[in-house]
C-alpha cells in the first residue's frame, strides 16, 4: 500500500524538487509523519481486534502494540527507500517480493531456526521479521502459567537466545536504519532527471 502511494507521488516529488519548492528532507519528514499516523491508527485497530479474538494475555498488550507498530513503520520506511532508488513500479515490486519471502522464511514462519545448517545459521539474525515474531512469541509464551510447555516451544523454535526487550531494540534499530536509508536515497539518488 505505502509503496504504491510513494510511486504515485514520485512525479509530484520530482516536479517540486526541481522547482525548489522544498528539499528532500522536508518531503521525507512530512511523508513519514503522515504515514506514521496512518500506521498507528491501523495497527492499534488491527491489534486490538486480533488480540481480543485470539484470547491472548490481557496484561501484555503493550509489547504487542509496540512490536507491530515498529515492524510496520520499518516496512514503510524500507519500501519508501525502495521506491526512491528504483525507476519503475515493476522494478520496485520485483525487489519487494523476494525480500518479503526471504524475511518470512528465515523468521521462523517456514523454517525452524534450530533446523538450519551451520552454513546458514547466521541468516535469521538479519531477517527483521524474525525479531517481530520472536518478540510476539516470547511475549505470549514466556512465564505464562496457562501454558506449562511454553518454554519448550520457545526453545524448539530457537527463540531462547534474545529477550523481548532486545527484539524491540533491534526492531527500533531496523526502523532507524530504514529511515536513514530513505533520507539518504532522497538526497543523493539523482532520479529527478530521468
């Protein structure tokens, strides 16, 4: 959704920058501030409904909301970065799909982290979705008296090495990195003259 909106706004951005109406930092700040409000509203409404329907622990909702908002904001910044460095929507979509599938595979959705070979055991550490899923799993399963085998599932999935707080910190770092990449790409990628 956000990638398509950025691609639609790209000709407008090019025109405004070429006419010196505003610079790349003003555009990026206003774009991310507007998108952040949309992400916050969507994630609060989405997570409230899902959290209640799934019957998750009521006293751990804050971590779920933080994790969901951080991963959504990081994805928004990353896709905005991709739209800036690519010249067409088809090229952007060709990059987004493999990145998304790769993140989902190595987050633990499709491939269990402990089942990875020695050659590939470093790959989950650079998949951003892993920290979101791990934070959500740890938030629900760790120290839950209603799930006596929760610790077993945490160890089985390979999520016993990083804490919930570390997952949130890493997601925050990923968000900051993606936002910085977006700012840099707006400033230094000269696709205004294509």
